[in-house]
């Protein structure tokens, strides 16, 4: 269902950046579960480039039971730009949730004016995908912008509306990175490294997918996937799950 999204993202990234594959820890790049009614495959990809410290995305294909496309793009810490967050889910073809955002690393006015305000025009084109749904797992005021796309929708709308919005957000994010001014001062780099690490910590501790990973692939694999790949800069607290 979201394979065209993945193809589009890959093509855009390969056209723009000089990508080098980043290693994925042993056994986490791919897994197959026979536990459910239909087999579930999870596969992940990871790259880096001079502009991007980490680009990772994952596809879960469990046939009609589940289709998931999830990804995070982290800029090189010489850039304070937001991370690009993508989370497209479909369960049983009925429960379809799409989330996409330029996720701010800082919340001060100057930062929001620089990186978030310019998203407004684009956001306005997709008002139907900005549904102001309440968040159960996350805090909308942390690491989300006011211009996030967040919608419960259906398969037809995914093709007709979500795909163009996705393309627009991806292109706009790539432009943002291409135009970003690097700051190589150690103090600035360290501040951004810390902010990206805090993002990983926050995300790992709240990830709503842990249960899904556990049910398909077991708790041990789920923990490793979360802390060694998805949010590898987070530290796992004892008995966090
Ligand atoms: C919600 N994301 C969810 C849910 C699942 C996932 C199962 C809960 C759906 C529900 O029952 O309501 C799935 N999350 C995943 C998967 C991965 C993952 C499969 O990390 C990893 C492969 N989530 C992100 C990113 C964003 C994001 C990068 O991982 C940013 C755009 C957003 N996901 C996001 C939001 C919700 C969500 C905002 C709703 C959560 C809430 O209600 O608090």
C-alpha cells in the first residue's frame, strides 16, 4: 500500500544526496514472522550522506493485516534543521493512520520562525489531512510542529491525497536541507547532537509500535530493534517495558 511512497522517497534521496549504506545490526535488517494469520515481513534500510547523519526507513508487509511505512531522517549535526518523521500505518485496511512532520529539535521562537513557519503554505494545501487528532502516546508539543499532517483516512484518500502531500513534504524537506547553513562550531554541533539524542530517547520510550514488534517478532527482538536501530542513540532503562 505504501510501497510507492518508499520508491518515491528512495528516488528523491538518491537523486539529491551522495548516499552511503549504513550498517544495520545483525538480524535487525529483516525478519519474518509466521505467528499471525498471514506472514509478516519487516525490512529496513539505512543510509548516510555528508548532509544527513542517518536516514532510516522500515516497511512492514503483513498483507491486508498490516502495511506500515515508517522513517526518520536526521540531518548532520552541523545543521539544526528538524528531522523528517514519517509514520504511515494501515491495519486490516480499515484503520489507516498517516503522520508526517518536520519534527522540530528546539522550540524557541527564532527556531520555529526559521523552520516551521515556512511550512504553513504547504500545510494549507492539505487541510483535509490535518485533523487535529488527540495524541495518546506522544505529546503534540514535543517534537511535533503545528503543521504536521496527521489523519485517519481510507485507502482511496491515501492514493489521491496523501501521496501528493508526501511528495510535497519530501521535496520541501530536501530543499530545506540543501539550503541550510552549516555551523561547525563545536558548541553548536554538540547542542544538536544532544537534541537528536533527546529525540531518540523520547521516541524510544513512547514508541507505540513496541507491542506490534513484540507480537510479531518477540520481546527480545523488539527491544533490540528499538534501541539498536530505530532510536539507537537512546539508552535503555532497566525494565523499561
Ligand atoms: C502512532 N505509530 C503509531 C501507532 C503505531 C505506530 C502502532 C499507534 C496507532 C494506534 O493504535 O493509534 C507504528 N511507530 C510505528 C512503527 C514504527 C514506529 C511501525 O516507530 C517503527 C517502524 N511515529 C514515528 C514517527 C512519527 C510518528 C517518526 O515513528 C512522526 C511523524 C508519529 N505515530 C506518530 C503519531 C502517532 C503514531 C503522532 C499517534 C500517536 C498518539 O496517539 O499519541
